C-alpha cells in the first residue's frame, strides 16, 4: 500500500478489504493526517419477538428461473416480494420474516424437492442427495448487520456468504480528532456536488475512520464530504481541502 500526503489530504490505494497489516498502516496514517487541513481519504478495491432474532439486511442472489422465491424461517414459509429486488439482489429486512424466537433460515423455489439455497448448496434440487435444511443460515451469520449470499464463482452449485459483497470497492475517510464538529456528527459522502449524500459507517476498532462501500454502482474518488448536521453545506471537504 502506498500513500500520498500534502497540505490538505492524504490517501492510499490498495486492493481488497483492509487486512490487519493494512489497518496498522492506516493507524500510522492517522498521525500524518492530524496536521492536515482536510481529511485522509483512502479508496480500497476490495428484536422483534415475532421475527428473526437478529437485525440487519440480507442480500441474496436468486436464480432468474425461480419465478416465486420463498424464504423459510424456522418452518415459516414466506414469499419474497418482487419489490424487494434491487438490481441482481433481493434485499430483505431480517425483522420482517419468521415467527417468535426464529434463528434459522434458507431459501427455496417452491416445494421441498425444488431447488434451494443453503450455506452449502446453491440452486440444487431437494430430496435425497439434494440440499439439506440442516445447513440453514443462522443469526450468527448476521452479527455485523449485513449478509450477502451468492453462488460460488468457481462452482455454481456451492454457496458463498458473508458480510462483504463480491467485487466491492471500499472508500475510507479519517476525521482528524481536532475537528470537533466533524467528530460529533456523521460524515456524508456526496457524488453530485453536495446535493445529496449517503452516510458513512464507523470502522470498528479504528477510531476516527469511516467507510462507504460501492456496491452495484461505479466506484469513484470524485466525492465531497459534509456533516449530516450541515444543512446549508457550509463546511464541505474534498480531496484537496474545502470545496475541492
């Protein structure tokens, strides 16, 4: 990983989601950025009693041949509405499915002998030798609040799942601790000159760092940042400092 520093910002470009070694380097970069006028930018290629007892979003790729897909939550079978589809993914709110104290879920086309999606099998038929409901996803798979489920690129009958989307790009920003207004608010990332913005997420274990994931959209470092409480956009920051 390399980085650049200047009077207003520093950034690094790397492949993949940050490893522990990369995070250590990012911590070192914090020291370099405290004196900066702007911020450090880094772009990386990288309960409800009557529902699932876990909160978060489930993103699942379902084959187009499944005219009416279902989610099975601890024995409760529910149609997944077409309105939940975003691009190539169905996006489900975990709290909207299942019965009381539900913990496990998987997906099926219609009946038990039809294709299903579990932690081990993707779009293969049920019945003898087929997918097994014992291989269901659980709330433990959703501890980060986000779960992506999709076919293994090297074996279409196997499932890949985890908190990170495939082929995602990650954009990171470090807010210097002496910028009190920024530290007490949520950084918003804007790609249209500040007209609209999307909230960034605090990076666990990395004080002052926030991230945004480019998923189903083209990545870019042509962005502006502003505070969520800055309604008049009076304190926007770009790569080269204020308003740049």
